[in-house]
């Protein structure tokens, strides 16, 4: 799918504040985002820091309205950096966020570089272990995957992950 | 030497009802809770090193609010990369206070490495436009009076003594109670 279509779908669902650490999986989409005047992006130094920044979105908004939803852009190699923030912050206080995770190492060797093989194989298992919901983005399921994931995030008031393989967003 | 409890009390005397105050895990949150349990306090009772990141997100997205973050030397050093990150965004409504007792007091007072370098100089080198290191209560008072004017991002390094308070209570609210009343304070 086209990067503009991807961001338009997120913006249409109220997401316009992101923080993160870039990933080559959505390099083109990243460039579109940072040039989008309707998206505020804070380039973080680590994935847990990005989650802390994006979690603040939950608290801002108008009185009486449910809190907002911030987004994190990251590579799956940073999932380990998120674990303490998830277990002792977002999952404990029940503060939601959308994690857009580039899925490096998908399918294992010989795909991608060796440093991505182990996390590539285990990425969904980390989210399963933490009971963090996730959806796998496919070229033709943007709306349905997002709607399912965001409904889950809002109902449980916790983070959820959208896993993005190389080539799905152009 | 300033006792940390006394430093937090001094900070609170400059915090107004509408201000937001985010405190790091461990004794700092417990002491703040004991001194003044206000709805605009967010006790980050876990996630060491994350308080300044959330404070940055709040300061950017709630520019009409003044945001104070209270953390220790241990939590500041755990995510030292947030110093240049905060400085690069430079929200003028953020007052960053590091209570530096050169120790991990919450876990028994084990020494930290902040005795070997100056976190205020580190923040200045990272790009903070205004930093102060204070060693006594008069200097702290002067620094707080200047920092709260809110014209630029500021950082105060408060050199503290180790003075554990016997029997200090834990934060008694549930995490969701802390979250909900803080959300109301942010939106008010």
C-alpha cells in the first residue's frame, strides 16, 4: 500500500502524535510522516523513551472526553527495550498507545541480516507473553486490521502493536 | 547539605494548583506523596528512567501547562539520552529537577557514579539553555524562583544528602486512580 494511504488511515482514526526510532521496513513511510504537517513527531533515542513520550497523549484532550492515543514507530529489535515500560507503566496504569513495529527477520534465514533472525522469529511470542494485542498488516487489510487493533486497545486501555513486514508499505 | 525531603518541600512551595508534577519511582514518589498528595502529581511508581520522557510528551502536548519533573541521579543516568532529546525539543514550560544524592537510596543507599561527574554540566553540554547546580537551600530557592518564570527549558541539579525517613508510606492510590485524577488535572 501507499505510504500516504497508511498515514491517512491513522490520522482518520485520530492518531497524529508519534515518537520513535526509525526502521528501514518503512523508510519511505517515515519520510512521508516527518513531512506531514498534520503529524507531530518526536525523534526518540530509545523505544521505551518513545513509548513514554507517546503515552502522554492519553492524558491530554478536552475535559470529559476519553484520552487520546499516541503512536510509537520502531523496529522489532527494540521490543526488548519496551518490556519494563510495558510491565511497570503502560500495562500497570492501563495507558494505551499504538506501536507500529517493523518486522525485521520475518521468516528467518536466509532472509534479512543475522542480527534479526532470532527476534524475527520470536516477535509475536513476546507480545503474546505480555498479553499485548497485535495485528499483522497485509497489503489488503489496512482498515480491518487497524479497526480490530484499535478496538482492542481502547477496550482494554493498553498498548497494541501493528506488525509491518518489509514491502507492505511502499 | 540539603535533605531530599526538604528539597521536595521547597519545590512544592513553588508549584501551583494548575501545575503538573511527575515524580520518579522509589523514595522520591513516596516522599512527594507524604508531603502533598495533589491530583496533579503523577507518581511513576515503576519504570525507572521514564519520568522525564513522559514529562517531555506532556510539555509538548499541553503547552499551556507548567510541567515539573522530579527524578533522582539514578533515574537520570538510566536514560541519559533523554537529556539531549529534551534539549532538542526545548519546551519552555518544562522544569527538570534532579535530586542527586549520589546513591540508590531507595534500594539501600548503594553509591551511584554521579559523584564522579556533574549532571548539570552534562545537561548544559546536551543543550539545556538554562541549568543550575545548587548545594544549599538558599541556592535552591533562588534557582526555583528563576526557573518557574517559564521563559525557557530549565534544569536544576540539587545536591542532596542521604536521609532515609523511617516508615515512610508507599503511595496508597491504585495505579488507575493515579492515572485518572492526573488526566483530570491535565485537562482542567
